[in-house]
C-alpha cells in the first residue's frame, strides 16, 4: 500500500469520540493492572469492572483477547516514551529528569506487564505502533548526568532499566499488599541515591512509602504465605468442582 493510499484510508476513518477514547484508555489502564496482578489470561469481566465499563464495551473496543494484549503493550511502551521525552524536556537537571522517568516507568509496572505478555505477539506488531524508542533519550539523560558529575561513571543504561523491571515485579507467590506500590517507589529512591558518585552530598529528600522494619517484614511474609495458601486452596476447590 502506498503512502497516498494510507493517507486516503486514514482520511475515511472518523475520529474517536471523546467518550469512546476515554473508555478505551480506562480499559487499557485497568487491563495493565489486572495483567500485572493475575497474568494475561485474567478474566475480562474483572478488567471491565475495574475500568467502570460494561463487558460489551470492552469487546467493542477489543474484540479478541489478543487485541487487548497488543493494546496494553503498545500503551505501556508509548507511555514510557512519553515519560522519557517529558522528563528530558521539562527538567534542567539531568539527574532529576532521570529520577522522574524512573518513577514514571515504575508506575507503568513494566517489569510485570511486559514479561507476562511476551510470546503473545511479535515485536514488529508492537514497535510499529509505538511513537519512538525510549532507549536513546534515556541513555542521553544518563550520559548528561554523568558529564555533570551527578551520577557515577560506571553506571550504564541497563542499570537503569533493569532495576525498574525488578522493582515492578509482584512479590513471590503473587502476593500483594496495599502499600506495595509506595514501597517500590521508596526502594527506587534508595537505589537512585546509590547512583551518586563518591563524595556527593548526602541526600536530603526524605524517603516516602512504608518503612518495613523487621516486625513489619514478618507480618508481610506471613500475609504472602497466607495469600498463596488461600489461592492454592481455591484452585483445588475449582478443580474438584470441574471434575464433578
């Protein structure tokens, strides 16, 4: 298909109404959260409920589950590119821009969503729908921060992205607790402070999120164990019902 033909075809497509666009965004946001918690085969009814729309609306926007998988992947990577571009454009301090990008990327739960969707589509299917590549602008921020003496020189691009992916993974056994996201941001700030070069002034920004001391960790550990045990019991009960 030629470029002229593409333009003609696009001209015949009416723009999406504001309410339809809002529904689509809500569905993709809800799907991202549900896929992060329950995996890519999570019930679509749950996604529709969290999005505040009817299941018919979800199917109208995404007729097949694969369409929703691709939509979520494109939405996450597009938001990642936007976060990198905005941080670079709006922050004069390269280190602050990098910190802003990392926290935005953490909110996208990229470390739990994208691995769950791998194998559900080809790379070309996704990258063709993403407006740009986040690697180059974020690497430029890193190099700029290092040139300004704000980040140690042995840090490389993978140290930024791989840590975000690790911090955005769910707890072992699939357990979650109310302050999980806030705790991940607290831990990210600790990591970012560790990127400072030797001799840098001590950080003065107080850590946010919950401070999980030894006693709190024991309670959290027990909660994760209990949640995993309950999930296994529920699965066994469903298997028994199906066999009957």
